[in-house]
C-alpha cells in the first residue's frame, strides 16, 4: 500500500469513527425509546460516516468541486432512500413487537398464550417459547388442581377412617369402665389393634408428606433382590395364612439393585400386603424379579379379579380407593371393596401412593395392568 493510500485510509477512518461515535451517543440517548428508531438511526449513521470519510479525504484524493458535489448528492439521495426503507423496517418491527405484547397481555389475563408466530425469527422463537410455557403452566395448574382435590379427599377420608376406630375405642373404654365387658382381655386386644392401625396411618401420612415435600432421604446401597423378596414373603406369611392365600415367587440368580434398603422393603411389603388383601381365599400371589433392558423389574401378580380400565390411571393417586370404598376393609359388606382400593398398610389409601413416591425417588417407574385372574404391579428400577 502506497503512502497516499495509507493517508486516505487513516483520514477516512478518523472521520468515519467520529461520525460513528456521535451515532453511538445518539443511540444511547434514545435507548429507551421505541424499537422503530433503531433501523433509521443505523441507516443515517452509515450514510453520515460515508460522507464524513469522503469530506475528510476529498482533498487528499484531489477531487474537483464538481466531482465532490456529485458524490455528495449521490450519497445524500442514497442515504434518504436507505433511511426510508430502514424506517419502514422499523415500523414492521414495532408492529410485530406490539402484536407480541398484546398476545402476552392476553396470556396474563386468561392464562393461555394463543399468539401466532410472525415477524423475524427471534420473535417467532419467543412466541413459540411463550406457547410452550403456556402449555407447561396449564399442565401445572391441572396437576395442582388434582393435588388439591386429592388432598381434600385425603383429609375427608382419613378423618372418616380415624373417626370409626376412635368411636370403637370410646365404646370399648366405656364398657371397661362400667364393668360391662365380659372378656376384658379381648377388648384390650381389639383396642391395641385399633391403636396400631391408627399409628400406621399416621406413619403413612408422615412418609407421604416427606415424599411430596421432596425431603425423602435415601441411602442407596447394593441390595440382593432375592433376599429382599424372601423377607417379604416371610413377613407376609401370617396375613397370607389368615386369608388362605398362597404367596410364592422367584428372582433371577444374583440379581442386585442399587436402592435404599428400607425404602425398597416398604415398596415390596406394601405391594405384597395389598395383593394378599384383595386376593380371594385359595388364590395365589406371585412375586417375580428379573433383569430388563433398562434396569431391574420386580412384579407382584395377584388374583383380585382385575381393576376397571377407567380406574387404572388412578390406582397410585393419594387416597384413591375406588368409588365404592370409603371405609376401611372389614367395615363394608362382602364384595363391596374395589380391587386394590386400599393401600396394604393403614387402610387409608396411602400405600400405593407411597410406593409410587419411593420408586420415583429412585428414578424408577411403577405401573399396573390387568392380567389373567388379577392385576400385575411392576416396579422398574435402574441398576
């Protein structure tokens, strides 16, 4: 590059930079104004920077006055045209922004974003993100509504379930106080049984509250699934014998899962106890453990007769016990209790909800399906 060319470049740079600095200052002053000002300002700054560079280098380029005037007029005309187009573009951006703002305002009023993607790609992306946010909020509202309804039902049902044994305890206590109990020892055993059931109910409520609050503490370790199933079968022996239900099962050799032992034990106990409660006499409850592509599956199959298809999605809901069951088992007549309407522990419809909470805390999943003479509850845990 010759010295003349270098001199022209330096002069043009200095004059254009000065114009750009002025334009930057103006842009800073109007930064809080409408978006429509930005495109015209960019166009004007570009033309002024060009003119400033030409003015500064006119003498160095040895332009005649006539030639210099022609260049200036061409630049001015081009600048006016560019500014007009930039103004139109700014108006388009402002109009698109106003549409999006109006859609957002309605979103705040009705809670649903129904805007149509239009304008530049960034505005379309923003509109699409607001639509996705609207869908997530709608799902969250529905979930919160279901949770509120579930909590109301839970309070109502637990109050009912507590009222019944409390009334029985009061009656037995009054009979003992008045000396009307012919077999005090039997009354004491019944009272102890009712107290134990209420304690289990309160424990279940506390466990469920920890799950919902996200404070359930897990201490994962390697657990031999075969040993855990054997313990569950042994623990359910008395209940199975009383109900004349056969409990058996098998687990693949050497199957190990990483889980909280206490939590997984409770999952299996709740499922097995629940299956025994709803399997008729001389029926069978099977527990199977096997390896699956995405982890380890533990399945409990019973002979309850199946669950209505419309009720299957609600089996793990808090306090769900079916439409026909609103009192603990044993207080209704034969055949009035829905299959798997209880929870397998306290009778308050909490056991299956606790199963789901513990399994999901392990990043696993649980589902139920009708199969053969009954239902199959399957828990899948990652290895």
